[in-house]
């Protein structure tokens, strides 16, 4: 039932996102930004202009890189900042599902349509995966449902909708973590490894692979210690087996997750350090763009770039350093204050989550969630955000927050955290349930009934008895507490207004600004 609610709300928000970006892109003139805009070397076909009008807002900023790679491959050096999984999926959709439209749409047009279809489907998968993972970790149905519904209103909405890899990465990460929590380690490693082919920060997911199996291994060892029927020799063999299996899982899983990143870096090394392509084979318009903008292209007749001579010739680090000026504290400048302010709400959620969790579970934090404290059993956790199972996710979110603040373009924090960690949505839902009277349990667990009764009481109507309200709500098969809160905005608590205000404002502003080449997160 809850999955249907999440899926329904995700479909509604995707449809609204596509509609709004088209209208806003048409109503607001594009800003002349200094962004990557390769020339079109393919003749447009009949429906290209219509697709461009409907979905052109999805192709701006970094999305242009993904579309270019899907169409032309990795032609320029800085294209290697964008990992290959999304371009492969887009090109696959364009050449299979959308191939019947090839007589009316150019490759570019089909790729743009693939962005709208593909990312919408991937977002639906990510929302369902987040709900499934939240049910397992939080062990609280209401909190899991509310978290997943808030995810459908994510402040990073425009990046989940347009030609970015955030929806793809979120679907694979949340799905992989769900499998890992359920004990399907090999399948989890496959999902998390594929996620690394979408975004480089997939490497951080190795931490989950090292932690969660270790937690399970310690649980098994504790269970063996409580078993009195087994002799010392038998227990020693069981301990050795648990440790050996943990080491094998950790080594093989780490290799599996890191393999796509390493393979992609090797491909970049072969492309530029031992090139086999001459510039004469590239369309002149694209060569002219490279010379005008200073983009490096692989050329078998030219000298290799300097980064090829380094002891560890890592192309990704070179690109982040030279093209995007990414590095420790490099973004700490007065002129970047507006970008720090843009990232402040998401950073605040991360800080609040870490602080609240530590305040509620100091023993769990000090013991890294691995050992039992006096009076608390790890195998019988308290449901909700303060569940000991949440510990590793809070650590992961905090690590991403610290790294993103100190070493990245800080405005990227919003989509960086929203697509990589469930914690921003868990803490937001936790704060809503903690501070919003309209969501409190009354005589029923249906949020719509509580909202109706609280609203009637605030108007002096007395609610008219429970029967009428319950009958009205039961006729509606989808009980969505978020959509039920919005009509009662004025009666919501200040916490609810702040959280929903942040989610909704970034949801809409992102579509208005990003889709018109205006600066956004």
C-alpha cells in the first residue's frame, strides 16, 4: 500500500517537473552563460524542434556533456569528468526503444527524449528503493513513508529530472544498500559497482560494504559465544570461518565496486596518453570549437599531456584540478558567499542529523555501533531515526558533507547529498513527525483523518465525529501525508513550514533557473 503511495506521488512530481520546465523554459529567455555548447553537426528532422521546445530545458549545463558523450563519445579531455553509464543508457534508449522515431528525430532529438523518459523511470525506481531501504533500516513504516514522499519533492529536483546522473546514481545506491541490508551481498556489490560507473562518489559506498558485513560477523560471533553446546574447538572453527568469509567479502566486494572507476581511468589514459585517433577524422566544427575554447583532444600526431607522466596518471583528478579548480579550501572566497548560502539548508540538515543522533546515541557512536552497551541490545533496536542501524548512514552523510564543504564547489552539496544519502530525508521526516501536531496519532493511523480533524478543530467545527471523517478518507486509496499537509499550510508548525518551504522553493526555483542557463546548485 505504502509503495503505491510513493510511486503515485513520484509519478505526479515527475509529470509536474517536465511540464513546469517546458513552460518556464519557454517563458524565460536563456541566459548567455559560459557553458559547454557544442555545435550541431547533424541536420534537424521534422520533430526535433518540438522535442527541443518540450524538453530543451533538460539539456543545459552539465547535461550537455552527457548528451554530447552519448552522441559523439569522449572527444574532449574534460568530458572524462562525466562517467559513462548514463550516456550508455541514453544512447541505448535512443537506438532501441526510440529507434522507430529515427525518421522524424535526429540522434540529438532521440537522446533528449531519452533523458525525459529514462530519468523519470530511474527516479521512480530510486523512490521505491529508498522506501524499501528505509523500512529495513528505520523499522518505522510512517517515517519510511514520509521520508520517501519528501524525496519526491527533493531540493535537487531539477538534477533528478534533467540530463544528469543523479537519478541513476540514487536508484543504484539505494537499491544496492537495500540488498546489502537484506544480506544479498553479491547482488549489492553488483549494484554499487554499477553505481560507480555513474558517479565517482560511488567509491565511498565501499564503506558500507566494509561496515555492514562486519556488523553481521560480530553478531554471529556473539551468537556462537552464547551457544553452550559447541566445544572450544568447534567455536574456534566457526570464528575462523566467519572472519575468513568477512575478509573475502570485503576484498572481492571492494574490487567489484572500484573496478568501473579504475577501468574508466584506464580508458582515459589509453585515449590521451597512447592515442590512436587523428584530428582529421573529427568533424571540423568540433575541432574548431576545441581550438577556440582550448579543449584538449586525443591526437596520435601530437605530444601526450603532462599528466600522463605522473607516477599515478589519474585523469579524473587532473580534470577536477585544471578545468573545475576543485581542491581543498579553494572555494573559500568572499565572492562565493552566495553559493555557500545556497548550500546552507542542505548542510544544516546534515549537521542537525549528526548532532541529534549523537545526542540520542552517544554510546552507539563511541562504540561505532559494533558493540552492545549496558542495557541495550543491538539485535533489538529502537525503531525510528535513532535506531543503531542508522549510525553508518549518519557517518556516511557527515563524511560527504565535510568533504563537499571543504573540497568541492559548495553549491553542489544539495544534489551531492540528495542523490547519495537518505539521511537528509530521514531527518526531515523525523523533525516533521516530532514537531507537527497535524501528523500526531489520534484514534487512527491515517494522516488524512488526523489532518481533517485537527483542521476542523482549529476552525471550531469540532470534527463532526470520527465516523464521517473516516468514511471520507477510506474512500481515497492513497493516503499521502505530505499532500495532505499542503492545503493546511497556515495551520502547520514553524518546523513544517521551514522544511516544506525549503523543499518546495528549491524544487521550483531549480526548474526556473537551471533550465534557462541561470546559476543554480
